[in-house]
C-alpha cells in the first residue's frame, strides 16, 4: 500500500511519527514542482514529510534549489543533481522507505540512524527504559569514499532510573575499530614484546608527535576477524593466519564521549616471527587514505616508561597479557 506525503510549513505541523523527512530549501514554483514530484515518486507504505524552510529540526535529507555541493549536512543527505527531477530522485533514493520514528527519534537523520553504533547505543537506552526527548545533529564528517564516518548528536534523554532529563551532552561516534595485539611473552610481563605501529595522526600528542597504537582500523565488509587479518597485513606487512587469532570481545574506548567500540584480537608470535619484524620496518599503510605506518617492537616496560600509548591501548595490552579472556 502506498503511503502518504505531508507538507509542513513549520515544525509544529510535523506529524508525531513519520518514516522519512525532507527539508525543502526552495521557493515559489520550484517548491511546488518539488512537492508534486515527491508526491508522485514516494512509493513506500510509510509517511514522508516535506518541511519547508531552512531551520527545521527534522530532515533526513535536504533538497536545495539552486543545488548545493552534494554530501551530508550535519548527517543529512544533500543532493547536487543537475536537474530538479534528478534531485528529487536522488533524495528519494537516499531515504529509501525510511524508518518509523516518533517523538525525539524524528530528529535523528536516517544516515545516522542506520549506523551500527547509533543502533547499538539506542537499543541500550530503550532496554533500560530511557526516552530520547530530542537529538539535534551538530556535526558529521565523511571519509573520502563518501560514507558517513563521524557524527555527533546533542541529545536530551529522559533517564528512567533517575526520573530526570539530561540534556547537556553530545553523543559522538565513528565506526567500531578492530585492533590486534601481536606479542611474545618475556621472562617477566614487562619484558614481553609487543608490535606497535607508529603513524602520524593529527590529534597525536606523544613526545615525538606520532601516535603509537596496535595494528587495526575500521571499515570494509565481512567479519571483524577478517578485518583483523587485513589490518595487520596493511599496517605491518605481516601475513597472519586467521586461525591463530584469539578474540577478547569488544568494549567502549571513550565511554563518556563516543559510543563506538574496539574489538580486540591477539596472536602470540614465534621467535622467528619476531626476527621477521626487525628488518621489515616499513613504511606500510594505505597511502590513498593518507595512511603511513611504521611497525615497531617494544617491550611493555618501554611502552610504560616512554608513555607511548593511550589508556585504551594500554588496557588492551593488559587484557591480553594479564587477563583471563
């Protein structure tokens, strides 16, 4: 059954629930033509809302005419098609059939809603009885290949366990990462050797201006174990047999800020493999993504003394070397 298309001139006219919302940033005859094309093109069974004007809190996509550069505006799809008809088709293609949302959920754009990290975070909120009062998108960033990479929502959440509404925080996220600890146990824990990769990352604050981290990354298709093998090869040149991987689960990395998780794997190296790393110092990485990595062997004592890694990386090392699983 074909759904309905509702036009709202202000946020107070937006229905209490809908499947998709589009902001119309155009005037006069162009707006009327766009509305007619959306009515003709919306084939999904749900409700599409067209909100006129620039400042609406609702919108999974923006149709602006004249067109703006294509991409995302604070997590929203923005079409830059050369004709109005193509722009409408592009927006409808981006929203698809949408997802039914109500209340504060309506403010979460579909590109953010569909990310695994948002879905996991919101599932936890609903499971404990919390309610999303509002969720204003404040920022988004896209990888060179186009998909949404970083996003931030200024959320207002009614906390059921405390019977209060908290509205002074931003929920930030990026795709989950997969990290691999390659190591060789030493005579003492501090003498254990760990493979790190040195890479220039703009936020890095280590003494040498680089980031020292475990091989790892995010993106791509398939399982996290397959990604683990790929990342080790890309960042160190070492071909790791997937059967050797040990999985240690996943945890948040910065729980007060970001909802993404790190998935941790490990594999113990042989003495011969340790020797392989010494002459193979790099560089490696995916240059098209601006990635240049240099493998380095460090003892745990050296990592501690030189303060090479951040707290989450130190925790991952401890989980493998001192943990039970």
